[in-house]
């Protein structure tokens, strides 16, 4: 079972993925967390991407795909994964399909968490991450609309796209997600 949690920055993907992974017994892979770890540890990769992440732009696809490829080779990911914050471009979505196909697997479901933009800004300002200043938040939302939102159409055409209202308390969003996803895992 491979699930993509989709949605704009601040929608709650990371929070919900952490809750769902327990319930579903799947691994959780967040490209954003992976990048923040590299930046905090000042690795070669971290040094390469720090400025990009801090500006709110997207890390180049080749770098993103290298970390995803490495993750999928790890034992933890054999039983399936919840992807959080990936794919964010059409090229990444195509590449994910190819990577999974090589393992005889596919993206089973994509769930997008919808939240109005003023609420996203409010939430991001309150979480206080170093890339969460107002100017950077605006840039990340612009990048989402321009580069990431088109990926929704790609999954919608394949009949894999589901939508959940994310403008609600964490427990309620979790219930909606679980109600949607648990029946899918039972049939796969
Ligand atoms: P996130 O924690 O998902 O909001 O990601 C934080 C930052 O990491 C983003 O603003 C991007 O700079 C970078 N990032 C995370 N995931 C991706 C991705 N799939 N493609 C490109 N850049 C990414």
C-alpha cells in the first residue's frame, strides 16, 4: 500500500501522516523532514539545499528523487509508505510511478487535504519553523499553486484522487482520512 498525502504547505500532512502510519503500519516518508535533517546536520546535501529551502522554492527534482530512491531501498519501506510532501511536480509524480513499478508496486491512493489559504498562513506563522516567515510562506503557496497543484489533475485522471476537508480540528481530519483510507487497505 502506497499512499500520497497531498495538499498545500500548512495543510497538516505531516501531523496526519504521523498519526496514520501508526494505524496503518506503514512507513512515513517526508521529503521536507529529510531535507531539514540534512540542513541541521550540515551535510553536503544540506549545504546544497539550505538556501533553496529557506527561500520557499522547490529543491531540484534530481535531488528529491535521489533521496526518495534511497528511502525506497530501505527495509522499512517494503510494506508500503505514506508519502508526505512528495511528489510536488509532475516530473516527480512520473518518476514515483516508475520507481514503484520497478518494485512491482503502484500509488494506491492520493488524498488531498484542503484548507483555505488564510488559515494556511495563520497555521504556518504559528508553528515557527525557520522557513515560516510571512514572505517565505507566500512564496511557498505561490509555488504550490503553480508547480504542485497540477499534479492533482494527473492523479484525478487515474481515478486515484480523494479529497478531505482539512479546515477542522486534528482529530476530525484524522477521522475523515482514516474512514477513507482504511477500507482501501482492506481491499488491496
Ligand atoms: P515541507 O516540510 O514538505 O513543507 O517541505 C519544506 C521544504 O522542503 C519545501 O518548501 C521545499 O523547499 C523542500 N521540499 C520538500 N519536499 C519537496 C519536494 N517533493 N520537491 C521539492 N522540494 C521539496
